[in-house]
């Protein structure tokens, strides 16, 4: 998952790095801060370097907050990936002349335009990852190691529920009264008015689906009760029932 970024940063073991190994993870964080990120002054890195301390997790959590990481320290994979992205940005900024003339790998001979617009997104950008994670949490979409996969899931959900075609299809199935979104309290704030409105719409659609499901359940119960309440007598068996 981290091999390409670790290789770009000249980490000594990019293929074998295991962030679940506590000792290796702590040593890696120290190396990343000392060699690449350098957010703290040298004299302020003592707590982070004391990897054998029982309070190291607390120091690491503070470090994550100090570098403005959008993830919690407990979300280890996401945090490591974000820190690596930050380190890559700093590495490029320190060596602009070295990297500005680098040519991308040779593209394939196929000149057709890609059918998927997501292919041109920079999935390693920390801001991109933070935005995708915020949307996934808002829409309650399961996390995935590949942020493009999560973004595709978000796109599918929006296309199926919020596009004009999807709304028109839903309206054809059952017409309802106009709803004022401003009158419905969301219960939380995403910090973005557009996202707030989308969340209100999704919540209303979900409530409508629950009502439709309850109606079908009630119909099924009524049908079963009609069968049970009208038994047939079978004289050959000497008992009442089917």
C-alpha cells in the first residue's frame, strides 16, 4: 500500500514495511520526522524518539495533531498514508530542480481518451484523501485502502439517488408533496452547504425507503394471517388444517 511513496522517499525497506509492527512503526515515524517532514525543532523531538516509552502513543497523537493530519492516530493506515503524502510534498519542495525535469513513464500507444474521469485524479494528494474520507463518513460508505474505489462508490450512490434522472424515476413511481429541506434539521454540520443539502436529501430518501419496506412487511403479515385464520378441514386426516 505504501511501497511507491516509500520508494520515492528512499526508505530502506519499502516493500517490507509493516505499519502493524509496533517497533517498526515507531522507528518509521522517527525517521519520517527526522529526515523528511522536520516539523519539530531537533531539540523538541526527544519524546517522539523515545520509542520505548509507555507514553509514546500520547506523544504520537500530539504529533499527528501538530502537523494538522485530518485522521486520528488510531487510524494507523490512513495516518501513515497522509504523513507519507506530506513527506513527498516536502521532498519535492526541497528538490524542485531535481524533479522538475523528470519525464513521466512512456504512455501506451493507445491515444483514446479514458472512459473513467477518475483516472486523472491524483489519489496520493492528502487533501483529496481527506475529502474522500469526509464524504465516505458522511454517506456511511465502508472504508477501503484504495481511495479511488471509495470515490467510485460515492459516485455510484449519488448517481443512483441524486441525479435528475434518478429523481425523475422516483417521481414517476410515486408522486409526493414538495418538501422544504430548510425545515428538516440534519443533526450535524459538514461545514459545506452543498454537502449539508445532499445529506438532507439522502436522509429523506432513506426514510421513504423504510416506509415502503414497512408497508410491504405489513402486507405480508396480513396475507399470512388470512391463510392462518381460514383453515380447511381434511376428514381423511381427522384433523383441522391443510
